[in-house]
């Protein structure tokens, strides 16, 4: 019986690229960002590592972006992939940055999350698998969705 071999090379994904002014630049075929736990720990530091790499959650109203109203683009803190734009941000009253949609569906992944005895949908960065937060079906129009995201998982780029 032939053994299945496992590739050590990262997978490739298609990501919608954006400039820091929010301009859609087109789809790019890129390698996934894969690092060891120690490499992520060194890059991110405590707190951010636990949230993005171990699916932890920051305390409500504790993150730097939950009450930010500036125009700009939110990128992944781990790999810099564009994730959300301020135009889709709204005040959900939850204490976390909330968005009606990602800047591009190609840039996120979702999966069922049954932790803590609840059924939720977790949201991750497609390029590096960073845990971002969760998406719920109680958001405003036009999508009816609320992407409830940890500030620690984001890097904000303010529009000039």
C-alpha cells in the first residue's frame, strides 16, 4: 500500500489585493503565510498571539478599533491582507468592531465553531488562517450580517 506524502510547501490562495487608499487592485494568486508557533509568538507578542493564533477573544470595549469612526482600511495584523473597510463598519453596541461585510469575500474563510456550548461561525484570514472573530445573522441591511471582529487581529490604515 502506497503511503500518502504530505507537502511541506504552503498552499496557494487567491486574494483580492487593495491599495492603502481602498482601491481594488485585482486578484493575486499568493502563497499562504505559514509560520511556526514560536515565529508567530515572536512576531505578534502576547495577547495578539492568543487571539489570532489560538482563537481567543479580547474583552468588550478594550480594543483600539471598537469605537473608531475614521475612514480607512482594516488589514490582517498577521499578514497584511485587506479584510474590512470603514464604509462597512457600524456601531453594533457590542464593544467590538462590527462590519456588515468583508472588503472581499475572497479574503476570508468561515467555519462552524461549537466552542463554549454555542453554535457560531468563526471568521479567519484566508491567507494566514488568523482568527479574526465571528459572524452573526443579526446585522443591519444590506447584508443582515454582523462580522464581530477583534481589534487585536487588525491593523488600521487611515485614508488620507
